[in-house]
C-alpha cells in the first residue's frame, strides 16, 4: 500500500460525492474543510429545519450519511480512510475527521458502491415488491449493525398500523403553520437552485395517493401513469438506535448511507421517511407498534415502477468546502487555487 496524501483535486472529488448524500428536504446541513492532512466534517446549523426537525436529529443523521458517502467515495478511488468521530471535545459542531491511511488498487465492490452514489435517488412513487428480499435483509441488517444501528422489517399487519400513524402525523402537521412554511420553503414552488426538493422529485397527487406511508409534500410531477393500477408493495424497514445521543445519530446516518447504497447496487429503489419519527407523540406510536425505544428513520424499499427522476441539485462545492488555513498540515496550499 502506498502511504501518501491525496491532492486537493482528489479531495474535492471525494467531497463532491459525499455531498450527494440524502438529507431532510435536501437541506445539506454540512460543511467540509481540508488542511492537507485530514478532511473535517462540521454540521452547518444555518441549514437545519427547526420546525420539522426540532431536536436536529435528522440534521445529524444526514451528516452521518455524508460521512459514510465520503468514505465510500474515497474507497472507490482506492483510498483507505480512518474516521474519528467528535474528535474535539470543545467543538461539538465538528462531527468527524477523516484521515488518509494509504492507497491501493480499488476493489470492484468499492467501485460499485461508489458508482451507486451517482445513481441513488429518493423515489416517492409506489414500488413493486423487492426481489431476493430475504437474502438482502440479512445483508442490510449486518451493515446497520456495523454502525450500532438496528434494522427491523415491518410485517404486513404492521404496514396497516403504520399507515394510520402516518395519517395522524399528516393531520398534526396540517395544523402546524410553521412546519408548513418550512415544508413549502424547501419543497414547494419557491425556487431553490441548489437545494430543496424540486417538483420533478415530488409525486403527482394520483401517485402520492398510492403510497400510504409517504410524507405529504406539495404536489409534484413525478408519475408512473402506466403503473398507477399497481398497489404499493414496498418493504418497509425501520432503523433504530440505543439512544438519541449525537454519537448514535451520526452512526445511524452512516448505516442509512450503507443501506441506501447497497439497495441501489442491487437495483432497488428507496425512499427515506421520517415524518412518523419527528413529533414525540407520533414517534411514541411507532415505538409502541414495534417495541423500539429510539426509532430514527424508516425506508421504503422495492422495485421502481418508473425511471428515476432527474438528480436533485446540490450546493456548489465552493459553498460547502474550504481549505482550512487555521491548521495547515503537510501539503496544505499546494493546489489551493483549485479549491477556491
Ligand atoms: C434524515 C432524512 C430524512 C428524510 N425524510 C424524508 C421524508 O420524510 N420523506 C421523503 O420523501 N424523503 C425524505 N428524505 C429524503 C430527502 O428528501 C432526499 O434525500 C433529498 O431530497 C435529496 O434527494 P435525493 O435523495 O434524491 O438525492 C429524508 C432524508 C434524510 C437523510
């Protein structure tokens, strides 16, 4: 293995792929710095959604997903990276540092996972049942366990109960003007060129009706007209943690990233769901239904019934990635012009 540090161009490639990670309403609450030796991930509290995600759990989970995406992107280029979480006890906004341990020829599995970053998307249409589910379930459970996160698959009778809980969440949120403002600000007709959920990624009213457990978004354009007779047969999994500490949430985000990318490699469509874990009263219903103390995120998984929508936008790299002049490590500034 060659022990070397990547150049700034390589780090930029890794960060760009990391930023393809999913986030609540595509808010992208992250910031990255590179000091020539380590890549640092911070939470950007200007991009949190206080009325949707009152405890910032989803902001941390999204950052965890971006952290894992960075490691996957590095591995696809042959870089072995070591993650250290919450490295500075005095700065809790500094979520993680990634250091580069060396480089070798990338493994095919790593390249596949890296390529999945480019094709993964959130699909809000109905799905048919996932193929080869039993074997995949075991793999997904193991991937999650590697990050201290538990995976539970809902049985069909629990789907009905979850649909009722989802209706309750929607009813509560309809009566919450601040939530609605936030929803329409990020996923409505307000034009956000580099963030938010565009109409092309939101379902039409007819398609949304087919998905009993989806979040209620403003009507969009994603449709599967020829498939509208299809009943949604998605598998639904719940990721849960042992507690709500930021450490566990970050790990849950890393597990979510692994799960979504693995499903993408397997040709499956996914949709992350959190509207039933936001309000404490609704989250308690999910806890009771499944006997889980800390449910964090649900994911619908299945076969897509329409081609993927265009990729959702991301912030320009320049606005989320900086060279860190405070703590220059070896190699800092060598190609700094490339990153500005
Ligand atoms: C923590 C978290 C919560 C999310 N909650 C929902 C949700 O409730 N409903 C939904 O349709 N998508 C949800 N998403 C998916 C995001 O809307 C999506 O990742 C974002 O719009 C970017 O689009 P992309 O995943 O297609 O790249 C969530 C994603 C994350 C990471």
